[in-house]
């Protein structure tokens, strides 16, 4: 069925009217997604001066995943020359990491005064990324170094992750 130009304009007008009629202002503050309340927020709780102090540009900061909150997570990412560094604050324990079949090469250790673990994804055969997680009261905080795309890995990602954890974990809660 073909519709005339006038019919299409009329239909478009009705759609606009319906959409405008459905809109209304909502007052108050946005509530965080389920599992967000009480989480350490690396984007706001780690000062820009600390990010600058470890050689990263605070203006490369990305909040969450493309600006979208993930339930149970607070995520912040900064860009280095050939890699990204991300800090994930979440509700999961170190045992949850150990029991997740997606993670392998687990090495127990300490992160400052906390229990921690270094790990990779089991399908990462090239050393593209490395995680170090520390147990905290809310669950855990993870730091990940991940190479950008297909750029050359200039130093082992786990060594770089350890360097950043050593320099930034003082800002993490207990």
C-alpha cells in the first residue's frame, strides 16, 4: 500500500504529537543501577593528580563502558601510549574470580595490605591484558592493563599492571 505525501506528513505529525505528549520532566536525582550504591568510584575517588603522577593523562578518562553503567560495577579507563588501564570496582570476591572459568593463570599475592590475585583471561594467548584484583569490604577492585587494538606490546602487561597497582592502591578503600 502506497501512502501519499500528505498522508505521510499527517502520520509524521501524529507521531511527533504523541511523542511530545508522552514527555514529562522528572524531578529529583538519578538513582544508581542495582549494585552501584556504596561502590568505590575510581573515576571520582582517584584524584587527577594521582593519574598524572603515574604518567597518564586524566583527560583520556572514560567512565563506565561507553558511558553506560553496569550493574554491580564502577569502571574507569585511561589511555596510555599503546595500552589502556582500567580500574573496576565491584561486588565480587577474590573467590568469585577463582571460580570463574573465563579466568586463568591465577597467581595469589598481596596488594598492599590486602589479599590479591593476578590473572588473565584463559583465551588471551598473546598477553594482551593482565588483571590484578584486591579484596576490599565491598567485594574487590581490579586493575587491568590491555593493549590497544593490534599495537605492539612494549612491555609485559602483567608487569605494567603491577606497577600501576603499586602506585594507585593507596587510593582504594579497605
